[in-house]
C-alpha cells in the first residue's frame, strides 16, 4: 500500500472525508483483530513475517485515516480560498517563508495556502534540513511543525535562536496538533513567537503572518 503516491487522488475525491474515514476504519480494524487472533496460532516463520507485514500496512493506513478528519477543513479551504483572499505581498517584494513539515498531505496543503497568500515558499521535511536552509538562505519567517522525525521543531527553534546573526530576528510560528500547556510553554521557552494548533485554515495563516509581513514592509521603507 503506497499512501504517499495516492495523496493527490485522495484530495480530489468528491466525497465526505468523515464518511471515508468510517468506511476505511471498519475493515482495517477487522484486519488487525484477525491478525491478533492469528498471532496466537502456531505459524511458520514465513507466515509470521506475512502477518507482521499485514499488521504494519493496516496500522499505516489507519494512521492516515486518523488524519483525514483533521485535514478535511484545511483541504476544503485550500481548494476554494484563492479567490476569497487576495495576496498581501507584491511579487516585486516577496515575503519568503521556510515551511518545515514532514507529512506529505500537510506539505501540499500548507504550501498551497502560503502561495495563495502571495508568499514565496521553500519546503523542507525535517529540522536538520531547516537548520541548513537557515544558514544558507535568507527567510522572513519560519512555519515550523513541532513533531518532526529526528530533531523536534522545538529543539530546532532553540538552535536557531542561538545563532548570533539571525537568531533573534527571524520569526518562528509553530504548528502542532498538541494543545496542552506543557507544549505551549516549551515552544515559548525555545524562542518560538507564536504557537498555532492544527488544523489551520488559510485565513488563520494570513492573520498569524500579517504582523510580521507588515513589519518587514515598514522596515524596508
């Protein structure tokens, strides 16, 4: 099962996302329950290997299904928002955003939202790439996912703040599915300017970034 290869097709499906989640969850749950029962039987090494692969595939798809309800609003807004929200940065003075996100469907959704708003976007999928990009190019803002493979977005933000040349000047907006106070304070302690909870709409992104984009324009006059 190749989830990443089918992301574009899933986004284009003209069906209710919650209905899709329900229809997929039932057979996947059945598969996992059957796999649990079979695991208690006497199996050959090859059979055990096949069973483990089946279980892994089912969990992978379930993980994707769990994200559908959270992403439905973002996908809908992304699809229709370009005509509703005018870009706030001119093409002659682009506002450059470094988008740090590891989930393919969120990469697509958030990048499209930012481009709809007139921002120039560079996408990286982990914190290490983000640190490298910050050291080799100039950005006006970082949109940072918190839960990244390897180094977390919080640790990456802390490392950026330690850099003398850009550390205190570069705004960082954190995106996270966690809304607890511990995560919030950890983000602030790392030097993150704003913490936003997913799912996020294009209009919300515009509101979050507007202050920094306007401040950049004023500073350049």
